[in-house]
C-alpha cells in the first residue's frame, strides 16, 4: 500500500463490541512472561511489561450494539439497579482503556496485507498493522428486507431493529419521520425491543407477524400488539413511503395490513466479510468463522469470538467468549503450538448450527451452543462420529429457533482425530 504507515502490535482486535472489549481488557492487563528474567531478578514494582493491544472500531463510538439498546438486561450497577445497554457499553470501554488497551474509533480494517497484517483506513490516512495474533470480533447484523427476498418497491419506512434503535435512541427520530402505524416482523425477544422503540418514537404498533406456527413464551413486561402466526410477508406496498404489507397464510389466504413502517427483526448473520477476505475458513451452518473450543480459527494466529461466530447472543455470552479467546491468545503468545488439523462438527437438520464447530484437543470440551430451525418439544440431541454415538441427551422444555441450547462437550475427548466429521442431530 503506497504511502501507508506501517506499525506493529502484539494483538490486534477488530471490533469494539462486548467480545472485543472484554478480550482487550483481559489481554492488556496481562504481564509479558519472563519480564525481568534477563537481569536475573524480578522487575521493580510498576515496571512489568504489558502486551501492546489495539482495538479497531469502524463506528464513531465504541461499545457495539448495546450502545443503542435502551433497556435493562445488562447486569446490575448496584442492588436492584439494572444496567441498560449504553451504560454497559460505557463500562466495557472504560475497563479496556483502564487496562491499557488502545481503542480507536472511526477506523476500518479493509483487507489483509499478510497472514497477520491488516490494511486499515483511518481519519489520518492509510495504515498497515501487523500483529502476533488477531482477534476477529466484528459482530453480527440483521438481514435487511433485500436479503430476505421480500418483493415490492423500495419505499421509505422499511427498517431493521438496529436501524430503528439507532434512529430512536441515538438520533432522536420521532413522529412522522419514524412513522405512525407500524408492523413488526418477528416474535422473538428482539422484536419486543422493537415494539418498545417504536412506541418511544410515537408510533402505534398494530401487529406482529411471525412465520412460526405458535408464539414463543413471552419473557417480557412489554405490552405486545396482536400476533399473527404462520404468516409470511410476501410484498411491500407503496412507492415513496410504505403504505402496507401483504401477508400469506398456510390456508392460501392473503391479508393486507395498512401501515407506514415495517421493522424486520431477527434473522441475524455474522459480519464475516473480513474473515472471508482473509480466507479464514467459515462454518456452513453458522456462516461465521469456524472455531474450536479455544476460539482458534483455521488460520494460524487468527482467533474469533462473539457474534461473528454465529449471529446474535446476549452481550454477556459475547463478553465471556472474548475473555476465553484472550486466555487462548495468551497461551499462544507464550509458545503454545497451533493445531495442524481439526475434526469438523456439523449440524444435521433440524439442527441449524453448532458452535464451536472444530475439535482439536481437550480444549474442545468447552460447552457448545446449538440452535434448531423449528420449534421442538423436548428433543433428543445425539452426537455421533462414523456411526459411533458419543453423546445423547434430551433437552428440557421447547427448543426455539431464536434461543440457543447449551450442550456439554465432555464427549469431545472421545473423538477420533483421524475419523470423519462429528454430527449433531435430533433423533426420535
């Protein structure tokens, strides 16, 4: 890259959401092993060497999705005092900076100049940054209407939940600019947050629509509008501004709902463009980087954590994965050998995906998350390799497509490293 500034750090973290910030805080607080050993004496107080940790965030403010989630559910700041998303984001940023990490905003990683070297664009110009290890924590996004292949023109008033929350909570959009009558497509928890945001902006939410045959259990205090189940949005009406949505039901009936705003919720996909650009192997089920239990990808020195692995989970889960990835990075920087091969873990329908999805060693004993493609009541999950059953368990309650199930993975130690893929499936 002509005219680019070349720099080197120990660990480069791409993405300043919960996973990236948690990883940066853990890494920046770690002491470099062997510091002071050359002199034969321990280091003086306060002189311990730290790793150089840099976090890149393309948005103008660090913190990720929680920045525009103005609701509780992000832990407590004190007895009976729940933390909202913006407060959680500020706390995570502060922890990373106080630990010694450099957090840069308005900076985009645009490509790879080498296996562990990234091309970067910042307000000050072009850079190439090389690192001993890279953590991809680029998060996830909701698929927009175009990616969902919903026919119709392109009128104003068609948004995803993320666009809605940014408009209402970050930019103060209200009233006619937002819309007067809204329809929310989806019925999972993120749809409930969309209802709350719409009402905050002054819109009347006239209906929620879901393709699922029945409503998920409601775990919210939000007063929800009427819900249409087994309904698919088949067309958006209107030209300059949305005037309605057309729905199809299994019995062949078509329904038109008059509205000027529609919010498409859920249907999360990993932000994996940078991983793809660097030829980091992706998992076909999650569509995110394929990782083992130590968050190592198929590219030596490249780790991945958080929602980039499989779409959205809670901020707490993403942060825990960031800390787990940081621990693995510290072992790698201390000389741990990168595994040369891995056994893939594949999901068999109606299991949609499993993560982690590579087994390399005992570290793969970390619990797996899995999701199903349709609601299943107390399903039996079976894990097998080459016809050999490694594990079988019945899940309690109903497994929903929008909620992950946790699968213990002690069976990973029985996987044959020279065998075929491990399959996770539902059995009668």
